[in-house]
């Protein structure tokens, strides 16, 4: 009996030892599957969590397509989220990315303010953040690695400078209405600022009404209808993006006016529909804002993941268009 008991004890010890080795092996496999502490999917592929503003315009759709195509081309795994133009959705998405332990987070902020808390959470989790297209107004620049996008103030200023030149011989008031983008967003704030600074050079140029159309065609049409009812004499429309300008075209035409002639129209973006309106003489001037940020973004993602130094700000190269320039550019336009 004693011998049998001794045999059982040895077997029990062997089973315990084997189980322990098995557990150690499984734990090691688990570590390799989850990748490093900061994220990854275990096979060395970079995982990027990206929160998009929404799909409010043709520009935004082109921007989303550029990011998705570039991520695939670069071999980066993309976790994509559509915030539907709500800040609370973006904050929730960023927190989900942190929980998933992605390698890098990038997002285009719906508005400028209110990001410090969630960005601090990403920093504490050692996940680098890249801002795309739109900036935030945080005083703590260490909360994100870099910003990639356009100079919105410059876009507004170029639009205003073109108008100043066009109206340099005006002897009386030139009444301007302004269709602003989403209230509190960086492009709306900055384009308004740049335009106002430029037109200050001519005291005859006066903004008589300014209201948000939320960057949408429907919003542009609705607000322009209100402008036309409240202001019998409108000489110029400055729209913060093409889509609002395109919506305004409907309201202007319905009011019996000729867009591009009775009312000079200036917009920003240079998407295909806007460029076509410019080529057709319905718009008069467009300042470009390129949505094709995908390749540059993926390059930055790889660099920040590798711990490389990157510029605090990366600006896209853009231009402006008149009617003839739009006609020349349209055949090869990618967005």
C-alpha cells in the first residue's frame, strides 16, 4: 500500500509540473499575440485607430477614402470610426482605441476645445496621437505628436485678398454674406479670421450676415435662403467650403438671381463638384484644401511608432483656382 501511495504521489507531482509548464507556454503565446505593451496585433503590423469627423461633404468622403487606401497600401491595420460630427462619439472612440491598445491614434477633431482629458489618457497609455486636418486648442502640446493638414487662416486670407483685388474700384458698400463651417471647429474659426483680416484692407467690403451652415449642402441652402430674405442687396457670398456654396446655388437660383454674376461666390476646398461650378461660371474663386492626406499620414504613423522625431506641424501643398484654371485642372482631378 505504501509503495502504491508513493507511485501516486510521484505521478501527481509530474502532472502538476506538466501543467505548470503548459501554463508558462500558453502565457508566452499570449504575449506574442497581443504584441508590445503599447499595442500591435502580434505579427509586427502597426495598428492605427482613426476617428473621422463624419461624412458631411465631398471633401470628407475623399479624405476618408485617401486614409483607407493609404493604410492598406502601407500595410497598416486600420481601426476606423465615424463620429457623425459629434465630439462625444470621438471621445468614446479614442477611449476604445486606448482600451484596444492600438499603436497610434489619429483623428480629425470635430471642434477645437475639450480634448485635454482624453488626450491625457492616451499619453498615460503611451499611445502617440496625430491630429489630422483640424487642430485642437490645448495649451499642452505634449498631448499629441504632430498635426498634418492645411493652413486654414491662409485659405481665408487668400479668399479675401482675391476679393479685395476684384473690388478695388468699388466706390460704395460691397455687402458680403458668410456661410461658416461647424461652430467651434478649427477651419470655421480660422477661415473666418483670415478672410476678415484680408478684407479689412478695403473699408467698402462689409460682412452684413454670418452664420453656420455646418459644412453641409443642406445647411448652405437653408442659411442662404435666410440671408436672401433678410438682405435685399447681397453682392458677395463667402462659403467656408464648396458643399455649402453648392447648396447656396440652389437658394440663389430659386430667388431669381444668377450665381457668379449677380452674386460673386468664393468657396474653399476645390472638390470636383465645386470645381465644375467654378468652370461653369457659377462660382468665381476657390481656395484649395486638399483631402488627400493618407500617404503623408501613414508615413508619420510609422515614424512616431518607431520613436522618430517628427515636425510639430506638417502642411499640405495647395493652390487657388479661377474659372480658367478650374477648366484646365478638372480632367485630372482626383477628388
